[in-house]
């Protein structure tokens, strides 16, 4: 075999290796080893930034004959490209830069036409987290309707908008590859990300490595920041995030449990994921401080099918409370097995899986009374900065268009609210540092709540580090519905008093 062909195979093999490392929580030791392997092929050291750039297009063939710049995308999978372009009128906008043509008027000149702006949006459309992608198409459709006539940006020009929706297949590996392709091959100007810690951190890592501004949500901030090795004194440069954290769900859930009349024994279901490991790090100390006994069900990999061991531990320990975070299919299997094996907790509060009515409805009567972090509901007291719609109106429109019950993940609509606000203030869309400069001083209210990156950052505040702003979260319980089989009722709002409460937490039968 020729030396060039062997070297190309070695690089491709090493890149695939690092993606396996990312699935194991992006082990720094594994990363260093892979970087050494790359260095041995190219004959020079590989920086972490260069390493992440290469990892982002894992699966591509790297030919040394053309140098490391010869990257051919091999991401594959489906791509939905949506474009908003039209006359120089900014539909639904509340603030504009430069003159805008008023409908029916011929006396005011509109802004000049600018180039197309590309926004990347990796999303788990298929795979174990596909429920997180259900709301994405609705959000993209609504975004495109708003921007159908373009957006007047801070440069005074009216720019058509192209949103490129890519499927991550519920894989951190794939999320990184997709982000790399969007950046290197499709040359996006801005990235948006959502869909749990399986999606957001790897996408943000690629943006950080390649100097692309990134706006993200729908991932607890500890999973977003700490899993990436963030230093709270320094933070990251290119990536900004708005979402709640462990302190918020702890503050919401523990008061409910203590008031509910249980034995205060907590059976923990924390899977081996970025989110699960964030729970494992945050919860034990606060449970002990609150006088709640911990029975740890043990770490388990997503996709586990037999939950006999944790169920046995919870029965032996008398855990009246079962809580934690699990993927949808994992929880369904666990809960059915728990019932079959005679485990009958009085409270079940699970993140991720129980965000979705589809999971609860599929369980039938077994789903009634289950509870979850409520990350957003139609009763949230906020309005869209794009259209002025209330949360109820946004949810109603989802049901009208899809004939399905509204989803909590409509909250991801706020990503584009921030993107539009940033672009309207960016002095140049051709300079990513100008887009970043606008992002760093974002201060606005979205359908998801307030976001303010201008306030000083400090621990235990709404802005715990330079790149994060905490949004509200409450506790919800699935009850028998009037319009739908199950509907989510807010039963706890400690820490977020602006969220209205509909009733009290009811114990399971």
C-alpha cells in the first residue's frame, strides 16, 4: 500500500476513534491519545482546536496528497434546507435597522438587498431521542413564516435567511459530524442547537473550535458547561446558552417531596450520559442536607433493557420517591418492569422521558400521576419577541397545525428569537466577530423567559458563568385530561414564582 493511502486510512481511523471517545463523555485521556496518533501521521503536533475541527467531520476521507485541507464531507443522512427570502419587508418585526418599505406605500425606500444568511440547526429527528425533534419542524416552519421577507440586520440590509435542519440521529458522534459539516462545507454564519446534552455540547464544541457563534438551549447548564471542561472564571468565547440548571430542579422538587407525606427515601435513576452524570454529581449532597435518604440504583447505559437490579434495591430500601433522568424508551421499560415486580413508589419524577405526553399516553393508566420537570407550558407568562404571541397562542397553533397535543419543546422557538435579535444588532453579518459581539450583550424576553448576558456573572445567580443564563423551570404532574388523554398540570413553582400553579402534587395509588 502506498504511504499516502496508509496515512489517509490512519487519520480516518483516528477520527472515528475520537467520536467513540465522545460517547464515553469525551474522555480527555482518550482525546490526548488520539491526538498523538494524528500527530504521528502528519509529523507535527495537533492542537485541541485542530483536533475538534477534524473530529467534526469524522467519517470523511482525509487524503494527505492534498494536505489536511482536503476534507470531503461524508455526513450522509437527511438534510432539510429551508429558505426565507422576499421583498424588503421585515414581517412581524418589532425593531428594525434602516428604512423599511411599508405595505401599500410608495414613498419610503426599502433597505438594499443583502446576501443570504445561513443558520445551522442540528436536531435529533430520529433515534432514541426523536421525541425531542417533534417540535423542531413546527418551530422551523414558524421561523420561516416570520422571516419570509428577510430580516433587516444591523448593517441596514435586508437579508434572506436559510435555516439548515440536520438530523443528529440521537448520537453525540453524529451531532459533532453534522456541526462540522455545517461549518466547514455549508459555511453557516450562525449555529443554533437544542435537544439534550447528547446534542448541545458536541455542537457547541465544534463552534468553539471553528470560531462560529452558537446559541443553544434545552440542556441543563451544568451538562452544557461542565461536560465541556468549562472554567467558570473564563468561560467560552463563541458559544452561549440559556436554560435552567440542577439548582433549579432541586429547588422545585425537594419542597414538594417533603410536603407530600412520604418516607423521604429517594431511589435514584441516573443513567450514564452527560445529563445523568450531572445529576449524580449534584444531587447526593443536597439530598443529605435535606434529610432525604439516597438509594442509588446504579449507573446504567442508555438502551439498557433489564432494570431488575435497581428495582430490587428500591424495594429493599423502601424508596417512596423514584426520581432522576432517563431516555423515553428506557423509562417505559423500567416502569413496566417496576409494576411487574411489585415496586410501588408514591412519587415518580423523571426528567427527559416524562417531558412528553407520548410516553405517558403509551403507558395508559400507568402514566397517570407521573411527574417531571416542567421546562415550558402553554401557561408560561411570556410572549414571543417575533410575533407577540403568548405561550398559549403558540401552543394552540401547534395543535391546530399538527392535530397533536402541544409539546414542551416548543420552547426551542426561543433560539430563533435570540438569533433574530442578534442579527438585527450585528454591525456586519460578514464578520463573525461582529455577530459574536451582538450575542454577548443580548438582553431580551423570549417565549421561554428572560435572557440577559449583560448582567455580571457569579455563582448562584441567574448568570452562573460567562456563557449561561438560567431560565425558569417548574414541576409538572400528568393528570387525566379533558381534551387529551393526559395533560400537564403545574404543581410546584418554588424558585419560579412567575409560573402559575394549577394544583398540588398527588401521590400515586
